[in-house]
């Protein structure tokens, strides 16, 4: 499967760029992290490709229902 064959996921809200002072700041409860379900990500597939920083990663669900991310 190539990244051009898969539908695009809805864009997650993009956080503001961290400044050096904020880079080490902990996550605050007033701004919850975006959450995705594996059903939404995988769309009835056992394996998908994720492109990040010019590299392709594979996310797959194992026979024991665990997630594995590989480069």
C-alpha cells in the first residue's frame, strides 16, 4: 500500500510552536490532547502507512491485538 492509495485522515488541531522556554513544559489538563481510535485510523485494515518528516512508518495490529510502529 502506498500513501497515495490511502484516504487522508482529518487534520488534527495543530498546537502552537513551542518556544525554548515552553519546550519542556508539561501538558496541561485545560488543553486535552487529540484522541483517535484505532478503528478511525485503521479503517478496517490491519496495517497502515504513516508519513512523518519525509519517512514512511507502518502501524500494524498484531494477532494479539497489540500495536507495532516500525520505520
